[in-house]
C-alpha cells in the first residue's frame, strides 16, 4: 500500500512525539550518548510547541493509517534561512521514509523562495548524515553541545557591561553585529529571547562587543572576541535546556569551558543548502543554525 504524505495536525502530536522519543532513544543508546529527546513528555511537548508556531509546519508519512515518521520546517522572518528539524522515523520502519520526508520539506522551502536551508545534525548517526548529504546538504561547522552549571558569580570576568536587552536601540545594535557575523539578522529569535528575559548585550565604551539571545540549545550568541563571548556566557543566569552548542574549531572557548567544569554532551554538525557566509567572529549557534 502506498505511502501517504500529509501535514502534521494537532492530534498527531502524541504519536509523532512518541516516535521521536523512540527514534532518539534507539540511536542514542546504541552510541552511549544521552538522548536528545529524554522523555515521551518532552518529545510530545516539543511537537506541540512547534505546531503552535505559525512560522513552522510539519509533514508526516503514514501507511494504512499508521504514522511512520515526521519532519518540521521553520522560518524566522526576516532571516532568509529556513530550518529543518526534528526529523524522526520509527526505528522499526527505517528505510526510505526519511528521504521522502526530507524531499517534501525541501520542496516546501523552495516553494516559499528559501534557497538557504539549514539544520543541526547529530553526527553519532551516520544514517542521518548520509541522508542529508544525499539531499544536498554540506557540512559547514562541527559542534559540541556543552553541559555544565551557570558561571554567574563563579568567575572574575568583568561583568558590569552586560545588561538585559530591553529597547529598540539595543535590538538595532545586536542586528548590526549579527549582520556582520551571519550576513543577516536573527531578530525574530532575539525578540523571543527578550520576551523570555534572557537576551543580553555586552557594551564597552560605546561599542557593541556581543549579544546572546539566551545561552542554551535554542539560543544563539555573537561576539567580537572570545573574551567577549566568555563574558556573555559568564553572565547567563541560566543555561536553557540541556546545554549550548559551541563550534568545535573554537579551541579557546572549549578549553575555558572544560576548566570551568563543563563537559561535552554530544557532538553535532551544522549543515547547509545554499549560500553560507562562514562566521568568522566567535559565535554560539542554536539547535536551528
Ligand atoms: C535519521 C532517520 C530519520 C533516517 O530515516 P530513514 O528512513 O532510515 O532514512 P533513509 O533510509 O531514507 O535514508 C538513509 C540513507 O542512509 C544510507 N546509509 C545508512 N548507513 C549508511 C552508511 N554507513 N554508508 C552509506 N550510506 C548509508 C541508506 O542506505 C539510505 O540511503 P538510500 O535510501 O539512498 O539507500 C531515522 O533513522 C531516525 O529517525 N533516526 C533517529 C532520529 C535521528 O537521528 N534524527 C535525525 C537527527 S539529525
């Protein structure tokens, strides 16, 4: 019987979440990593949150009424980047379903005029790396998810120049910095972090040295130097979610985090389709890009 591809609806969240949980449990346990989706409740909650976002859409594959897997596509207007994830297929039905789902959302992204598509892959899983490579993605940036306790108050890095982002002027300063790092702004995500009360900016003698749209798996940060990035990390009251991503090539930040008790949770890869400006400034990517 043929495979049916259709949008994910609200009442699919539970089944898709359970499949996501099973898929990640299966892959993480075979590699000895903690699961990216640690419980069924987390996995179902994640899908419900995605479905409540008007800038996200989901596609699922089903056969004889049985859901086999799902995938999601996200937009962050005005950012020109569309992001894919999570993609999960039930471990008992792996084999071709991932490809069909990937093709479906790539077509959607192109239809909506997005030629920059990105995702963060878990490289412990060769299968997903092959799938993404075959669907046109290139590995740009190996990452590590860093796990540890907030450093606020435990470090003697100068902290007085960091404050919460509260006004439009701060937002425009962050946008300028983001523009030089990425070639575009990430204002939607920045505003989301501001609403959560976790967006910070570092200024020194009238110069914007960096900003963080939260330190965590869904946050991102850009800084002029590694010292500035350390200051932003040090001033985070909380680390949101299971940790935050650091580019593996940033040896200085990794060593500094190790010295401060952080450990690697799991590796990941930032992969892209379409134009990509390599970020030369120190930065922390989010789970999206
Ligand atoms: C990743 C996942 C979605 C893939 O789903 P799937 O239905 O198995 O994917 P597909 O079969 O369409 O594609 C996998 C491809 O990898 C190929 N492959 C697997 N191992 C390979 C290897 N060692 N070398 C080369 N190719 C390999 C397969 O042959 C297949 O390619 P083909 O269809 O052209 O033959 C599924 O395994 C899953 O849910 N995993 C757990 C969650 C996860 O890791 N999600 C992605 C997070 S980044």
